[in-house]
C-alpha cells in the first residue's frame, strides 16, 4: 500500500503537457496553378463553444468571411467555406509552427501551408487616397474613365463595383448616352486584375495600381481595342 501511494504522488507531481493552440492569425498561398497563387488568411479565435474562424482572400477583395465545421484536435485543423464549395484540412507541426494541408474547392485539391501572419501596414498613399471604409484589396466603389474615339469624340464610363459576403464582385455600368444603370452582373477578379464582360458585346480588362486608386487597361468592342484608365472616385 505504501508503494501505491508513492507512485500516486509521483503521478500527480508529473507536469501536464500543454495542448497545442492555433489561436491567432495564419496565412499562406493557395497554389491554383503553377503560375497563379492566391493569398489566404485565417483569423482563429476561441469561444466557450469552440474555435471561431474567419477567412480573408485579399487578392480577391474578400474579408471577414465566417467559416463553418471548424475543428482542431491538437493535430488536425479543418474548416469549411460552404458558399464557395471549399474546405481546408491540415496538420499542425509544432516544431515549424506551420499547418500543412490541402485547400479543396469544387473537387480540386490545392496545396496550402499556413504560417503565422502579421497584416502589412497600409502605405501612406493608400491611407490618404482611399475611402476610410474600404479595406486594402477591396475594389468596391465607383471607378470612372473616358474612352477617346477616333473622330475626336469620347465616351464617359463609370463602373459601380460591389462585393458580397462571399467575396464575389458584381458591377453596374453608367455611360451617358450609351447605358444607364446597366447591371453587368458578376465580374472576375484575379489578384489585381479585373475583367468585366458587358452583355457579351464589350469587355474591359484592367490592372489595379499598387495604391489601388487607378485601374489601367483596355476596352474592347467589336474587335476594336482602346486604352482606358479608370480612376477611383
């Protein structure tokens, strides 16, 4: 009996091993193709009911999207983005402090390794020229420009861009004398490249500047291409 109590005392005194935690900010690049990757940012917090995770895709202007089916058992972390038919599952490596896993979307599996993340500080230019309620990487708002015509005339265009909770952009076009409040519908954003198809009749492809105040590109209609630079309003 004495031996039993001695062993029990030794067991109680043995230090407990701390459970790993993933609370914090994590980021990595989703390898869409060999030439294209998209930054993913996970914000992980903990509540009484478990882990709470929101997701950012800065390259697509999507921020604060809540994830579901979140779990972490000390080794495997997983979460789902149902609106995009996407999910992530990875293994936490305490030695490298990384989460190595796979981002699955619409049946495709893409490598994604998450590391501790610190948000970059906004540049002085972006702070002074962008509306206060627009986050970096969010192209929502009004973009206006002028197309110069060969006969000396010009067409004024204003695209009104809006982004929903899933990070998907839609556009409305105003062009006095040409179109008013024309719902263009969903548009494509690939990093800092914006592609706007206009009712199958015309298109604009532009690149957003580093300070996110201009969108320089080409307007094409009927096989004719003209330069067009949109200015953030």
